[in-house]
C-alpha cells in the first residue's frame, strides 16, 4: 500500500489532484484507522491513465464513464462511440479556434501599416474579413 504523498511523488501529480480523483470516483483508496489514505501499488498506473485521458481533452465525468470498460478490459460499441463523440467535440473546438485565429489575423493585417494608426479599425473591414473567414 502507498500513502497519498508517495503516490503524488511517484505519479507527478499533486496531493490535491489525487483527492479530486477520489472525489470523482476515478481512484479508490482504503483508509487507515486514523483516516489516512492508502492506495494499492497499481494506483500510479491508474493516475497515469487518468492523466492521459485528461490530456486527450476528456472531462472527469467522461473519464468516470469510460473507466469501467478499462477496468474490465472491454471495448464496447458504446465506449468507442463515446470516444468518437469526444474526438468530434475536439475537432469542432479546433475549427472554432482556427476561425478565431483567422479573425485575429484579419485584425492584425488591418492595423499593420503605420499609416493606419494602432487604435482605429474600420468596423466594415473587420466584419468583411470575419464573414469571409467564416465561409467554408
């Protein structure tokens, strides 16, 4: 069994993060009579998996929904569909960010010349650039 501080050191996450994972049902710990958390040796692998899923953009709720499949070592049509839906959500966010970047590029271009002044941007120029960027 591993205490919370040792698990934090091994896994490279904070004690606070480990407590959060436990609150969210992502990680389980036994308690000593004095209330100290004790994790199984395999907990570091579990934390690594949680971190990987978080870094893939999944929420703690989605991670909690997928972990039973991971624990059972079963890939179900539902779990694959959930992962595909998350990928689609991330793709939509990427597209929105690309449009935002393009709009910012238009603003930068319209203020790029010293003659334009740095504070004034014609509303119609920005609107025209934005509508042009939003067209697929």
